[in-house]
C-alpha cells in the first residue's frame, strides 16, 4: 500500500497452518546417546510445541499441524530442543522465519537454524495460508505492478481532463486589462497637478535673486579696498633702495680688523714661518734633532740593569 507517497508493506492477515515435517540436525547435544528432539513454534502470542521424537537423534520426524491466526505479524520463531529426563533440556538451534512474502496456497520450505552463530542444521516445514480479509497477501496474487501497467494505459492526464494551461489560454482572449475596466487614472479624476493649482513658483512671487539686488560679482568690481592698503604706498620695497646690494659694494671693510679675509692676504707675504716668530722654531737641524743632541727616548733608556723598580 502507499500512504502520502510512502510505500507501506502490510503483513498478510488470515489463517496459517504450519506443519513441521522433519529435521536434519548437525548440532548434537548428546555424546553417548541419541537426542530426543522436539520443535517449538511462536507467532506473536501464539505458541505450539511438537511431540518429542524419542531417539530421533539428528533426523527427527514430527508431522503435527498447528493453526495460527495472523493479524499482520511478520515472523515466526523456531526453536529445536533436546529433551532430557534428568536435567534441563538443551537448545539444538533456533531461527526467525519471515512471513512477509506469504501468498495464498501451500508451500514447503527448509528453514536453517543456528546455535551461537553457527549452523545447526535445517527444519522442513509445510505452510498453508488462507486470507480472511485485510491485506490479501504480499505481493498481490496478480503480481506487481498491476496488469494494466503504470502509468495507466490512457496516459496522464486523462484524455477528458483538458490540459495545462486551460485551453482558453492565458492571458484571457480579450486582453489585459479587460476591455471595460477603464484606465488609470480614472477618466474623471483629472491630472496631476490639478488644473487650478497654478505653477511653481507662484506667478507673483518674483524670481531669484530679487530684481534690484544686482548681480554677482558686483558690477563695480572689487576696487573698494580699505584706505590702509598693503603694503602702504610709501613703504618702499625690500631691501630698501638706499642700502646698496648684497654683499656691500665695499666689502666687509667696515668690520673690526679690516674685514675677512684680511687685506694682507694669506699666507703672509714674508713666507713661513713669519719673520717675527720665536727663535729656534723650527730647530735649525730639522726634525727630529740629529744624534748627540738628545732626542726621544734618551740614549740610556732603559738602564742596562733593568728597570729601577
């Protein structure tokens, strides 16, 4: 079934007859004797147990039939046990068999069982299922998808449904806006601005600037300067006109010492050293003094006996 675009698998409802036929067991719980197996079947709250196959060992045979009423249960619990007289029964193997794909009628299935995750053999079952309303079984007896196919043979959308957009077309045949709708603004609404509103600025308001205000700049220019203009007419310039130029035409003779450099020139006219220099400079013999005149360091230095300290 489909609900809001989601496919929902409905479990079949009806009557299910289960017949455990035989077992082929590979897990043996008895070392020194044959097992006594029996089978337990559970669907929802309904539970049945076969007879004990005494000394059945690894190949028990049962054959009973058990009738279950299905109300959308989706699995059957299968357990095989070894019956023990003097101790607790031992589990041989177990399984959960899905009922989702039951179809009306009879079928035979070998259901594998396991013990602690390892294969423990198989149990052969005969199933007979009869629907009693509700979901008629899954998948439907006629198969899926329906025999008519999908989409429907007549196509989609149905032939008499018209099309999209509607055959009248869009926009409407008379155009848009409709012929009798008038226009915008309505014919009697006048215009904008209203006819009697005048203009802007009002007719009697004059212009800008006012007619008697003259123009810009003033027609007489900017000659109306203050009386004390800058620089004053008699101020002269810089440097003052009577000061001569730079440097002064006569040099710097007005300075103490006759100016710079001195008028006598450099070096002195009489040579170097000047004629008035202290006697003995430089020494007549030159520099350094000739041997025998002393010198530096003294000839007896350091003393031959070593330093005096």
